[in-house]
C-alpha cells in the first residue's frame, strides 16, 4: 500500500476506447464547497476524511470512511470538513460498462439511479477490502496486459456488488435553504448539457419532469423552488437556454436546421421552427441568413 497519492487534471481526460481511469488522491488546504461540474462519467470514490455531500433536497454527513457512487446526470456538491483528505477514485464512461452485458445490467442497479442511496459507510474490515481492490486496479492499469480493461471491469463489478450488500448511509441533514439549493442544482444540471458539440448528440433533459426526476424531487416542488428563487418558471429557463444554444449553432456552425432541431430535442424540424419563431420573431433560416 505504499503507492504515492496522485492528483491532477489529466486524470479526468478519458480518451480512446477504454474510457476508464483510477487514482489514489490526497488533498490539502481549503475546506470550501466544491461543486460538481463533469457530466460524462460515472465515479466510485473511497472517501477518508470528514465531509458532506449536498444533493438537491438533502445532505449526507460523511463522518467515517465511505464508498460514494456518482451518476453523471445527478448533480451534487462536495464539502470537505478537513484540510487534509485522502482516498481513491475510479471513473468510467457508459461505454466502458456496455462492453460487457453483465456490467450493463449492473449499471441499471439502484446504485446508479436517481433518488437511490449512493453513500455506503465502511467498517475496518470493509475499508481494507476496498483499499485492496483499488490498489489492485492501480497495479493492473499500469501493466501492458492486452485484456487489462476486462480485468478492471471485474474490479468495478466487485465494488458494485460489495456496496449492494451494505446498508446505505442514513446521516441525512435537512436543508435550511432547500429552494436555493434545488434551484442551484437545477441550473447546474441545465447548463451541464451545453454546449452541444456534435450533431450526433441529442439533448436528454428537455422538460421540467426530466429535471425533477434526475434531482429526485417532485416536479411541482422543483417549479415552486425555481420560481421562488429566480422569479421565472422552470420551463422558461429551459426554453431560454435552448434558444441561446440554437442561436449559437445557427450562427457559428454549418449544421442543417434539421440537425440542430434534432440535437436540441425536437422530434420534427417544423416543431423547432415554430418554437424558434414564437420566441425570436424570425425563423431559424432567416436568422442564419442575416448572420452571414
């Protein structure tokens, strides 16, 4: 267990076909709140050091070693209560799981579902077992074995099964400013979908119900909180952000109007044309022509 802890931005650059990385980390310094900002990978973390996880309508106080599961569509913020924290984390994309049908089934487990329990406290025996799995992953990743990513999938599967046997964390803390927190997480989740950088990528969250589901709150509760804090409805925020993205794509790409309509979640180009003209007063094609 003498591996040197590592940190660095390159860790989060998942490239190529393998779509996986693992590291041991150590942090020092500030105890400030750190918002979640990535949108395209799953993460399983071994957290050692007191901290809190803040979700839309609850917080979990981590006061002992814990295994934490992160879903790319469920926003949260992380608040450390100590200046020095150590642990491990592995990150992987949806594509990494779908190589193996058994792993794809595990992806459908409650561990990766909105509203499910994602923090599991560890006793001493469990902690050592989890550390061993991470150390084995680090060692395997460093080899040149041609099937090492298949081995790493098995280690990820082992972490998932280990967690599924545990009782979930119950150290929840009620929020004093729940409306503000829900609104902040809604705005983060909305913004995380942009910019659209490929005509093959379709917007996944398009309606208030989509956001409410991913935030694990009732849609009426979400709408009330957002209107209370911002003065505008959830639907207006979504429409405005889609309009801004549509305008940028029309002005700065050569994608067809039909392609832009698809990426922004419109089933038919005519629906997009009507939506755009209703809010902008001109058709998408007219706007593009005036921008040339």
